[in-house]
C-alpha cells in the first residue's frame, strides 16, 4: 500500500500520455480533413470564377450584338422614307410614261416616213 501513490502517478501519467497522443492524432486528422476541404473549396472557387468569366465574356458579346442590332434597326428605312420613295417613284413613272409617248411618236413618224419612201 505504500507504493499506491507511485502506481497511481504512473497510471495517471500513462493515461495522460495516451490522451495527449490521441489529441495529436485527432489534430492531424482534423488538419487533413480541413486541408482537403480547403483544397476542394479552392478548386470549386476557381471553377466558379472561370464559369463567371466565361459568362461575362458571353454577356459582353451579347451586349455588342444587341447594340449592333439596335444600330441596324435605327438605320432601317422608316415609313416616311417609304412614302418619300413612293412619291419619287410616281414622278419617275410619269417621266417614263412621257418618254414612252415621245418614243412612240418618233417610231410612228419614222414608220410613216418609211412608208412614204417605200411608196415612192
């Protein structure tokens, strides 16, 4: 019985050493798990950043396309342009009609002169 305090101290030190060893093992395992999680999150973050950059590039191209479409739409003729063109076409049609009448008169004149010459 007089060695009980020494045995108790030895058992306590042994238990303390086992607890400390288990704590160190747990710390190492937690560090491995945390490192793996950080690596996975970093990889996911990089992939998400690449996807966002890709989407940003696509959106930029779409914005440029929309601006080009707006520019093209603004350059299209309006109803006023078509009405003006219609009026100009009517003027040209009248000119062509008058020209055709003149050509017909000239043809008729040559036909009549040609007939007179052939009869003589």
